[in-house]
């Protein structure tokens, strides 16, 4: 099986917060002339800069960043100019410099403009997506969605969901990608933004395409295309035309496939989008690789010229591979080798291991057809080895199948059968995993439908019973006289009075329960306050009393040492050992004193206190940690009860991680806004167990944590990590009766 390439357009601008939706530069220039406010001009200049980014015009991107800087000195202008400069660094493949610019925006906007600050987390997720760092994408998206939800930024919530769905498509989580896209559409129904709806339809089309649901994919694409055509946003329409062409190609409807792809290429060419023109040529070439090789070669050569002109190495490698495929199917194997090797060299320089494995497999087949067994075997084995390094399932399968085909080609049927069995077993294991998932899905769907049928049946029986009862009541009503009406009136009056009495009783009961809960909360607050006061007193007594006494005793022993005359070395050694015991006792008392009331927390605040506990717990251990804080400086103070409770809760959580999780790494993030203090602790251990509170020791620790959080009207939650481990999220309000007292330490 040879690997070949076609392009299904990625939702490029759907990932950018200020969406362009296919506008060309002339439309934006006209809008710029009509703009009435500085904010509008900044937004339009940013869009024009983004258009140049999409075209790969690095100098023009920097030019518009400079124009924004000169147009306005405000925070919004600063953020957008830095974002455009970061896009320029992406085009130059300068990852560190791009993120340095994003960090500048984050630091400048933090505490000044919450909306712009929240947007930096989304921007970082987008840039990580560009650099294929999908674990970091997920982490930044969690922060982006959490901040957007906190600040009610619906637009950023939708953009984050769109980026999340694209990421899931990239890593092969196709069903999850579809569900996330549907969540984005549901969110967009709040604002009913038609342009965003068209973008989401395009995303849904991509999801359905990759799931092989071509009819649903076409429906979504045509909905999106109609919007862009009506708005005259032809660049976005062109992306969809290209995708529709790919679907028709999959359906073997080559005339329609070629028609839509040429339509897209024409629009790209008119607007100077050379890379997209080249990708269109690639798609056109793949349509005719086997049926009309000369026509396919012509398209691929055109693509090759454009990629070379744009210095697009990845695109050039793709075109070369497809040219090699044409020669392979024409049985011109030496020409195929020439182009496969050129493509392989480029992909090795790009460190694209997936493409390297595919090309090694292609070379294995080509040498097989040239009857060069040694070279064929070498490339198939190399392709399998590369595929296993990246856990590429499709590539592993292709290499195994290639080895089987090769041994069969050289009449080594026993080995061919061995690799065929391994290939089938591997493919079956993949199929079984998918089948198990499908069976579970079908079982869930069946059980759900069965429950719905049972509910409908019960409702039908209830309706029949109610109908019978109504008929009986009507018969009784017709057969009774005025006395019955009087009785009914008396009964109704009784029920009304009884209902009123019950409402008053229930209201009193609720007020009573509320008072009890309030009293319990006050008691718990008083208990915690008393406990902390007692900790302070004991810490002070230990430090100022016992520690001073032990220190004085130690100094006396040291003075006596010089004046004493020991009878032998054993006595001298025992005396020195006693002094050492006193020294250890002094250190132990000081340690207990500091643990009872940490000096860093009391004197310098929460951040210093947390830094102390992390340093003490992990600096001399095998566990690593990171601690980042946002929205406050290291010396900032919070209400005393908030600082103490946050410190004790984090201390308890860290102790639980050390004792029970088996983690190697811990990430602690602290966020502060006007309303809340949020602390997240993420570890890579064995994960949170739902029944952890059944364990008496762990359960007691969690109960203490929840009690401390509840006394401040806070909340503590647990969820599984992205890959493994646990994420604990503590939220404490900074305003309220429980938290308003000033820090007194």
C-alpha cells in the first residue's frame, strides 16, 4: 500500500480570536476608511495583518504591527501589535521569540484588563497548536475556558471549543472532535452569530469527513458555503469548495471533484494565496494518479513549482511523493525511486517521523518491484521501526503488510505468512478495540431506548388510570346532590387551610435549619480560629520559652566542657554526645514552632508561605514541581483567614500526594481576580479514586479540607488529569462576611 497525499482544509482562521471570515484586503481597506473610532481602526488593521499572515507575508505582518503601535498607545493596541509580531515569529519558525511576545502581553494586561489577559491563554493555545504541542494546547485551553467562563466571555468560549475540536481531529479523537463541535454550536446559539455559525458548520463538515460520513459532511459544507457566498467572502467559500472536491473524490465522482477544486484554485490565485493554489494542484493530481498519469504529473509539477517558489519544504516533499506515486503506477520504478528519495531527505530534515515512515514503506515497495530484496527488506524494516517510535498505527500496519508482500513476491511463503499473520493480528487488535467501543456505544443506546419505552408505557398506563378516575368522578358528581357539593367545598377549604399551615410550618422549619447550619458554621469558624490562635500561642511559647531554655542549657554545657577534667575518653565522648542531643532538641523545637505557624506565611503572605512549604517538601526529593501565580505579586497580602485556610488546604493536599499518589511531578497554579482566589494542583500520579473517602485516614484529610473551604463559602473539586493523575481545584471568595477581615500578621 503506497501512501499518497490530498488536502482537507484545516479551519485556519477559526482558530484566531478576531475572525476574518473570508474578507479580502480591499473590503477591509474600505472599512478602514469608514471607521469612526480608534478601536475600530485597530481591529481592522489587525485583520489586514492576519490576512498577510495567512498568505505568509512576514514583512507585511510586521508592517501592520508597527502601524497599530503608532496609531494608539492604549492597552488594546499594545496587545494586538504584539500578537501580530508573534504571528511574524511563527512564520519565521521562531517559537521561543513568539512566546516571549505573548508573555509580554500577559504581564502587561494582568490586573489591568481581565478580558485581554484572559485572551492571552487562548493565544498561547493557538500557537502551541501551530507547533503541534497538543498537550500544551489542552492545558492552555483549560485555562482559557475557565477564565472565559468566569468573565462571561462567550466569544472566547466558542473559539476555545473550536480550537479544542481541531486539536482532537489532529490527534485522531474523531468522535470527541464531533461532540466538541456540537458544543460550540450550542454555545453560539446564545449569540446567534451567523458568521460563527458558518465557521462551526465548516468544522462539522471536517469532522463528518474524517468519520467517513460524507452525506452529513456535504450538508454541513453547503450550509457554510451558502453563507460565505451571500456575504461575498469568497476566500472562505474557496476553502469549502476544496473540501467538497475531496469528498467527491472519495465518492469516485471525479468530474464534480475536479470542478469544485478548480473553482477553489481560481479564487486562491486571484487573491494571491499561492500555497493554497499549490495544495489545490496536489488534490487535482491525486484524482488522476492511476487513470490519467500525464494529467496527474502536470498538476503535481505545477504544485512543485509553487512550493519551491514559496520555500515550503513540507509542501515540496508532499508534491515529490505524489510525483513518485505516478511513476510507480506507470511501472517506472527508477524514476519513482528518485522522487521518493528526494521527498524522504526533506522529511528527515523536517524531523517529520510519520512521513519518514510512510516514505520508507513506499521505497520498500519500489525496491520490491525492482527485485532488489535486500534494499526492499531494509526499507520495510526501517519504516516499521520508525512507525513504532511514534506509535503510528496506520504506519505500523502498512509496514507489516509490506513485509508480507515482499516475502511473497520473492516466493518466501512461510515468512510471508508469518508477517501476514502478524499484520492480521495487529489489525484485528485495532478492529477489536474499535468493535468493543462500538458495542458499548450500541448497548448504551439500546438501554437508553429501552428505558424511554418503559417510561412511555408507564405514562400511558398512568393516563388510562387518570381517565378512569375522571370518569368515576364525573359519574359521582352527576349522581350526588347539593350535600355532596357542600362536603366538597368543606374539604377544599380544609385542604387550602392545611396547605397554608404546612407552608408556614415548612418555612419555619427551613428557617430553623438555616439557623442551625449558620450556628454550626459559626462554631466551625470559631473552632478553626481558636485552633489557629492556639497554634500561634504554642509556636510562640516553644520559640520564646522552651527553645531559649534549651539554647541556654546547651551554652552552659559548652562552657563547662573547657573547665571539666575527664577521667577517660569515654566520659568526654558521652559529654559531647549530650551537647549534640541538646542541639538536636533545639532544632526540633524550632522546626515544630515553624510548622505550627510558618514564618514565611505569617510575615510575608500566602505566596511566600507556599514557596517555603514546596521548597521544604521537594527540594531534597525525587519529585519535581512548578509554582506559577497570576493576578497578584509575591508580597501581596490577602485576608488572614483566606491565607491560613489556603495554606492549610494546600499543605494537606501535598501531603496526600506525597503519601498516596506515587507522582513524579506536581504543577501548582494560583489565580486571583476581583472576586476569587483559585488554586489548582495537578499531579501525574495514579489518579483520584472516587471512593477515597471510605479510607479513614484519607477521608479524614479530605473532610478537613472541605470543612476549611466551606467555612469561607469556598469550594474544593477533583477531576482526572489530561493523561493521568489528578487535578484539585480550590476556589475561595475574597469578599464576604467570612473573608472581609484584614490581615493582622
